[in-house]
């Protein structure tokens, strides 16, 4: 039994089922990523991370636990990692992006639940993901109805703490969110036995801000006329950001950005001049959901930006680093997080403003508004997105999809026609 198998077995995983996943992932990764031409050398790090996705990082998390540390699993970009790291614990993203986990979720959830929720629940209940096994506690949030009920199901199997996210953005809501962050701090302190001090919180605010800055630098490179990196590669970096060690991730991403900035200066592009620049908006694309990027970028277009939680919503806006007391720091954290524009808020016009701004900044030719099947929130908000884009004269294609490949050829046809229309404009 190799080291990984021993670790997975010790975690109580269903090895037989998990082996099936291990068999298909390298092929999928090879087809989507390694077939691309002229990739930056700095992608080697992320290739390595994905190649051993259930090995390297899980082993690090277990090492942390063996030293007495705790691991918290999170599902939403609203949950502030700062508070968790400040208690010498580790936060790791747990969203599931593979169809492999969906049937496990469907055993307990209605079929008409979004695939992200079904996959996340299935990954836990089927015991086929080490991250879901390792996390000592899950942190849920009251964003959409499907998630709220999923926490209740998951809590029968693993400790789950739920943060109550306000769904409006008035001053009293920001205050309420600060109170929720304070309550999370107390929970994390109790669970880890470690005190969150102002010094510790200042350190972790910097740590996570630095990660955001590295991602922002990466995305800024994508604003260039000559594109130094594909959207597919940028997406996997965003996905890895959710669970990699934050300091190492920041260092490797900044190193990659050095190379990308050099490429921009040297006029190196991964696509021919004139390739239509597409922005994706909508529901998150959790790892290993690479379907749409692959379709767009093998149909003559290129993705330059994702207005998504696996994209700009994850890294835009920093937490104010100048605050000195825990109370002020928590307020600053709440203010930063309440700037994220998720469709669970009403009204959510800030998201429309963001999309219009990003379309300009990234010199976008067209937008694909992506909705994960059965996500009522983003589906409904698509009405405003499409209307605003039409008014601004930006072509928009609305797509609803899931994690299966059953609609791949139909999507390819629609995306191909959209890009052709952009080429003929
Ligand atoms: S801040 S987008 S990460 S809630 S796609 S599970 S909303 S039914 S993931 Fe999200 Fe936080 Fe918002 Fe971002 Fe529900 Fe919709 Fe599924 Fe969703």
C-alpha cells in the first residue's frame, strides 16, 4: 500500500470508490490542461498540486492535526479565513466540482438541488474525498436554501457551525455580520483552545490579503492585449487558492506573475491576436469543473475574467490592515466581506456594476452568464445581468449547465455560434 493509500485508509475513506476517481482525474487534467500550447513554466507548480490533489495537501493537514492543530472546512467566500488562521488553525475550501460526487448527494437531497451542493454532500457521505474526511469542523452559512438544509444533513455526520449571513447590505447588516464574525471567533477559540489576539489577527489579515493581492496581480495580467496565460490555467489557480497553504500559494503565484509580466513585455501571447475575449459571470466553478473553460478555449475564444467566487469575487477588496484592536479588526473584516456581491443579497445591483466595470477593464468582447442547474438565485439574477449587458451593447450568452458531460456537444455548438457572431461583428 503506497503512502497515499495508507493515509486514505486511515481516514476511513471508501478506497474502492475513490480509486475510480483517481483513475479518471489524470486523464481529464491531461486532456484539458496539458494539451494547451505555450503554457507558462510557472504552471508546473499547479500541475504538481493537481496531479497529487488528494495526497500532498491532505498530508500537510494531517501533519498539522498531529501537532494538535485543527482544520476547518468552508464552502463560501463569505466565511473569513482570517479568523481561523488567527487561531493557529487551517481553513480549507470544500466545495465539490465533480459529477463523481453527485449521485452520493442525490441519495439524501432532492434531484433538483444544484450540483455544487449535491457534490459537496456526496463527497462527505460517500467518503471519497480526503479533505472532507480531514476537516474537524465544517463552517456553513445561510446563503441559499439548498445549503441551509445541506448543513442539517451534514451535521448528522460531522460537526457543522453555521454563520448567519444577512441578505441585505444596510449599515445594520454589516454590523450584524461583524457580530457573526465575533461569534465565529469565539467558536474557533473554544474548538482550538487558542486565543485570537490582535497580533494574531493582524498577521492573518496580512496573510490572506497577500493571497488576494497575488490573485489580483494574476488577473491584472489577463487585462493585457497579448494574453500571457489561458483562462483555463487561471481558473485552476483560482480553484487551488481555496485549499493550498496560503503563504506558499502567494509565493508561487507571485513567481508565476513575474513570468507573465515578462511575457507581456516580450509580446508573448497564448492565443492569436484578435481572439475574442470572453468573461464568465455567475455561479462558482469548483475544482475540478473545467468544462466551460475548455469548451470556450477550444472553440476559438479565450476567457479573460471570471466574475465568480472562483474569480474576482474571491480576491477583490482588501481588509484594512491598520486596525489595532480585535473589535476594530473584526469590523474591518466584516466591511470587506460585505462588499462581495452574491446573488443571495437583495438588491444586488453592485454585481451588475461590477460586471460592467470588469467588462471594460478586461476589454471583453462578450459575456457568458453561467448558471449551475437549479441555482435559482443566479438564474433569476440573470435577468438583470442580460438586460444590463444589452443596454451596454455587450453581447451576452446565457447558459445553464451541470457537472455531467451530457450537454457538452450542445454547449459547444452554442458557444461556437456565439464566438462566430462576435467574430462577425
Ligand atoms: S458568495 S455564490 S460561494 S453562496 S450555486 S450553492 S448559491 S444553489 S455557491 Fe456561493 Fe458564497 Fe454566494 Fe459565492 Fe446555492 Fe447557487 Fe448552488 Fe451556490
